[in-house]
C-alpha cells in the first residue's frame, strides 16, 4: 500500500511543481483575454504627468517609464499561460513573489493596482494638478473593476499588483545613480576635462552639466560594449570634417531664419520635444508613438504591456549609454564652435524660442545625439512588434499652434528614427556626426532589448 501511495503521490507532486514553474493558474482567465484599455490609459497619463513633473529630464523619464512598465509586465506575466516569463532572478537583486498557486486572480485588476502604485512611487514631485489626475484615473478604473469579481478576488488581485510594484521599486532603489534621478539633475560641482575642443556650460543660460554621471546607471540589456566611435577630430581648418559639419549646421539654421527652408524647419520643430513644459520629453515622444500604435492596432492587454515594457527598456538603456558616451568624449556644441571659430559671435540656434528673440541650447555635450539614440532604440523594438514597413502618421502634437505640429507620415519606424536624428541639425544643436553615431548606438541597443529572454 505504501508503494502504491508513493507511486500515486510523487507524480502528483511533480505535476504540481511543473504547473508552478509554468505559472499555470487554472482558475484565472489569461491576461491575453483583456483589452489594451488600462495600459493605454495609464501610459497616456504618463506623458501628461512627466511633462510637468520637476526633474523629469529625458534620461530620467526614460528610466522611470521602463520601471513602471516592467512593474506592469511582472504584474500579469504569470497570467500569460507560459507565453512570457518573469525577469525575477534574471536581474541581480530583482525578486518578485509568485501569485498564490491555485487562487483566482483578475489580471486586469492586478495590472491597474500595479500602475496605481507605480505612479505613486515614481511621481512624488508631480504638481498638485497632475496628482489629482492620477487620483481621478485611479478612482475611475477602480470603480469600474470592483464590480467585475468577488471581493476576495478583487482584494487578492490588488494586493498582488501592489506587491510587484513595491518589489521592482525596491530593486530600483539599489541603483544609486539612477534611482530618484529627478531630485538632482545637474551637478554644479562636476568638472570634466577642459580644453578648446571640449564642452563647457553654454550660451545663453550657461547651466551646469545635466546628469554627468548617468552613464553609471544600471541597464536592462546594453553593456560596456555598446559605445560609439570617436567623434571627428577637432579642427578649425576649412575642409576638415568638423568644420564642414559646423558649416552645414550654420547654413541650415540661417536658411530657416531667412524663411528659405520650411521643410527642414517643420522637421526641426516637429521632433523637438525638449522645451520644458511645452511638450513631453524626447524619450516621451516614443511613448506617444507607442500609444498611437496601441490604439490603432488594438493589441490585447498582455501584448500591450509587453510592448510598453520593451520600448521602456530600450529608451532607458539608450539614455544611459548615450549620456555615458557624451561625458566620455565631452564634445562642444555647434553654437560654441560657430561663435568662437567661424567668426560669427552672435549666431544662435532656433530651438525653443521664448517669444522675445531668445533661444536655447541643451546643457550637456553634443556627441552623440540623445534624440538619435532614443529614436534608434525605440524604432527597432517597434519594428519587431509591428513590422519593418509599417506606414505610420505621427499625430503626437496635432493641433498645437505654438510650433510646427502638422502630422508627418513615414514608411517605416526606422525612417522616423533617422528623420528625428536629422532634425537636430537644422535646429542648430547638433553636428551630423552626432546624429549618425546616436542612431547606430540606438539601433544596437534596441536589438539587444528585443533579444532579452521574454519568451
């Protein structure tokens, strides 16, 4: 009888173990059976909140977007019926509890609770109006979801989503240089290498360096091999690569000022996204693009959250590696080169006009371009999800009158990325080599994110 009992019980234990490993929660509907509504709602709100939250500069925004959507992914991945797997244990120090085996969960409720908690944790500096928006969204979705399931299922699902958010946030807190980066963007005490060819606080605001240590932030897929080649050698000799690139930037800006290049001016302003409060950040632009794609394609909840997590990781790693390379080479901006070495002391960009003749230049080194790196990384991820030749019209700023916001149509995401990279040259804030190097770096990073062990 003992032998018969063991023969019966041991296989059962093995089946139970396999089910636990495969995350099969037999009483729960799969996460793929729900719609994109909740993740889209929260990620549309993300753009509104990051736009106004102090300290949410592009790399900071990208990192926190990635963590918020990693939280979302982990909150429902055990409802994927084995299609996707958790990153718990894949990243050192990231430990996320399994759902309670054999209990019923509603993954839509878990997801909403995870987003609620994540926004609370990652947006403590959001102004009151945005805090109220977060509360309004939470209340509306919660009211809708509470009536769908029994009270015990609702509470269990909420608690699981909240626990995932806290676990990822605790892991985030161990990333010294990245966690709470919104609290201290600039380092007035930072002293980089000096010399005529190198960046220094730049006209007109002469602000201290933005995030000079961001290259030390933890990455999701990128590593020390992800670098750009050395920039063009510094030279003020006509005919040298740097001189000719500076001439190109100056000429494009001067043509725009003269009203002779409306197409490039449209491209420049269409992609700018770095005038504080006027729009969301340059990394946020690719969140906006992803939001539009989700609304068009109507992916299910599981695929939607996975898409956001992938785009987030790509954007985050792009910010880290780009900023690391910026401060490794510390190259001066076109405005300093043109004003100091091309006998044009009053030359200025056409970026972020203030209405009284003033313009702006970003307060960090030029090489490589951040816009180009963000765009390259995100475009590869979107290409993997939606296809290489996806025709798309970007309506991110449709109807805005403060700048040239008319939608533009593209034949592929890579075409979008390359135009975004180019847009920084006629705006006057980059050399062409900055854009080229950033694009290549971004493409590499995007590919590595796609190759992570999602399945």
